[in-house]
């Protein structure tokens, strides 16, 4: 895929779509490199460094070609969100989505993705020492952005779902479950939502409710191994050994 799009970009380098797609393709290479057992640690380090450089360069090239295209800023935000952990990646992701929101203020998408960046930032901070205040601040900013998305489109399920996750990170499990139950009415066929609800109910020892949601997840996606695993634990708690 990269080879074909590079060929197209060489023939017509002024098309921002080519560079935008290249950036996402390079990003998809990173987990493949990390999982490649034939590479030494040093080879992995070198290849990851080169690939990250390609991700960044092509995302920025798309913007250089057409800075008025909101999709270029959204993709730049997406790739930098996936690079959070590298110095300054979260800041650039936030800047990118803020620019997208400026260009397309009536769309809930970029506000939702900005909220997702703040959630990722909060998760990253949770693994560091003496960052509780920064983590709380990131979660507040996440909720502000996600609530803006809901104001723009009241039934925008991705924003509602991320609001629930933000509540979970704040330790507000009741609010998290209440929000997910509301999202279920908007997106009844979302298998990830059913699984998340099932896990939350299982953690709260509300076993019958957990069973209902996990069976729903399994029925929506028969090969959903995670749902089957937790459902097995649920059946075991109920004494249904054969089902477990």
C-alpha cells in the first residue's frame, strides 16, 4: 500500500490525500515492527525511529499542501495521539484538533477526538508519579470537549461513550454505568459497549446484569473472545459450571 501511494505521490505531489493516507499507513507499521521477532532490539529501535519520522513528515506534508482542509488536521491529530508518550506528541495532537474545530465548528467529530486525546493524556499521566493534579485537569478538559460534541449532536454515540470512560477514570462508576446505559439506546448494536457494561457490572458483583450484557456482546460478535472469557467467569459465579 505504501509503495503504491508513494508512486502516486511522486507523480502528483500536490494531492494532500496521498500524504494523509501515507501517514496513516506508516503508523500502522509500528505495531508490526514491534511484534517482529526476527528483528533485534536495536533493529526495532532503528526501524521504529525511521517509521515515526515518516508518520510525522507525511502528516505535516498534507497540511503544508492544504492547510484549509479539516481532514488533514484531523489525521495529524490522530497520528500524534497514537504517538503520545513521545515528547510533545500530546500537545501537537491537541493543537491539531483545535485547528480542526476552528475550521469546522459545527461538527462533533473533532471535539470528540480532542476529548479522546485528553483521555489518553490522563491515562498516560496515571502511570507517572506526582501527576494527579495534571491528570484531573486532563479529565476535566476531556469532559468539556466531549460535552461540546454532544451539544452539537445530542445522539453522537462516540462522544457519549467517551464521557462514560472519563467518569470511570474519575472513579465515578455509577455515572459511568448510567451514561453507558443511555448510550445503549443510541447504539444498541455496539459490541464494545455491551462488553464494557458487562465488565462493569461484573466488577460490581451485579452478576445477572453482567450476564445479560456479556451474552448480548457474544451474540453480536460470536468470536468475541474477551466477552466469552468474562461470561465464563459470570457463569462460574452462578454455579453454571458446564456453561462456564
